[in-house]
C-alpha cells in the first residue's frame, strides 16, 4: 500500500485487506513532493511517523518502507509517467500535473517492492483509475485491488486532511456525502445529469461549503463523460472548506 502517512482507519483497512489476501504486507510512507502544486499543502501536510508505525505494528504489518526524497528522486532524476484520458478533467484540471506525480512515484514504488497485489481505497477514485490504467497499459505484473471507502458514522470519507477542519467545518463536511447520495439517487431515478449535478453544486454551497470545484457523473470504468447513465457510473465531487479540499464519490445506483 503506497501511502503518504498520517494513517487513519481507511489506511488500516487496506492493511487488513492485504493481510487477508497476501503472505506479506508492505506499507510505504512517503509524502511525495511531485504531486503537490506550489500553492498546495506540502509543507503543512500532516506527518506523524511514530504514530503511524505504532498503528502498523498493531496490525502486524510486515514492513514499513519510509524513503527520503533522495531515494525516490536522486540527483539528475528526469523521468515522469503520464497517464492520459482518465486524468482528464476533475482533479486533472484543478491540480495540473498532480497525476503525473502520482503515477511516477507509484511506478517507482512498484518497481522497488515488486508486489503481487497493491491495495487502493476508492475515495480517491480518479487516482485509482489512473493507477489501474497505468498497470494495464504497461503490462505491470501485479493486480490492483480497490477497497471500499471507509467513512465516519455521519458519512464523511476518512482522509488525512480531515484533521485540518475546525469543529464548525467538520459539521458542514458531513453534508458532502449526503448530497452526493441524494444526487445519485435522483440520477438513477431519471433526472438528467446536467440538472442533477448543477443542483448538487448549489446545495453544497447552501450547506456552507466555500467553493465547489466540480460535481460530475462519469463512467465507472474509464471516467469518460456521460450524457446519460447507460452503463455503471460514478458521481464524483470535490468541495472546499477554507483551504481544505474534501473529495468524495459514490456509485450511481442501477435504475430499477
């Protein structure tokens, strides 16, 4: 499991899934600088190595790999991995170059660890799709195993960045998943996608979010744009509370 640390219950569920399917479980902790834009939170991204190691020990993880930047990007490093199509739109617009950084570091970690399986949460769905496409296109000899998003009791997707939220923002944050669920149900019930997603954006703003980067309904397999739900679909959104961006996504129910 490639991680950036600040481990929470969602990460630990990945560990449990790995232990259920594999003989050995390796977790990497590396805050990857190439996936942060200059105006993002690289410097303030939560780092808690000792706590993370305690959590991994509690799950009987076999190995924690914690490289320094120079081990991943030695002097003269000049290679990048670019995955097209699935990175178009959504996070690919808001965070230009982000997925090149993700694909490059994950490719390097795969080469260093040579795993048979790699476990990724569905919360960062566009990231998951990017890694799946990279592995398929480059014939990498491993299987990507998606793991369902782990949520707080009120539906908020667990994320390391949730630690940034104030008490008041945390209350607002829970409405992201609720509004997505209601919107997905409306789309499954026949409401056209454009109308439904526009209404969801306004509902998020009315709920107290400071900005909404996007609410989009995409094909679940390749994240292509849908005009109607004629195949499995995913509803994805990112909304902002102050400087914190919260991501979430859910499957659109199959119409009855």
